[in-house]
C-alpha cells in the first residue's frame, strides 16, 4: 500500500546475502523496502535460534501485489528473499526545459 515496487526480507546472520539484496534494492528503479531480521541476543537470548529457523522463500518473487500480500500473511516471518518485484515507469529528469520562464508566466496572465 505504500507503493513499494521491490519488497524483500533478509537476515543479518547472512551478511553477504543481505548485502546483495540491499544492492539489488538500490539498483531497482522505484521505491524498495527490505525487512531485515536482526536478532538481539543480549536482551533476547531466545533469538539465537533464528539462525536455524531462517530459510529462503519457496516461491520466486511475484509481480502481483495480492499474491505477495497473501504470501506475507501466510508466512511465519522467518522466510527470506525477494517477495515482490514489479517494474513501474519512474520519473527521470529530462534534458533542457522546452519553455522559458516568460512562457510559464504567460499562463497566469488574466
């Protein structure tokens, strides 16, 4: 609903995989969101078990936002990988302006 066209979940226990995911998200044109599972063993020692519980998503990334939402809701939160990826047209600054300031001002003359 926030308009992200790249949604993924990574795990800090896999720094190389998470770094590759972040690079892919940065290179993706548009808004990207990554949820990073980051246990805190100091205050939550039970989170040390995450290393054994984390696994990759069983399906490939989808371009359908409804399917992606259903996968997220059905998941236990320990699957990692790219969940949703869709290419939308993005704004890219153009070259030189085709009109001048004077042309723009003329639009407001009564």
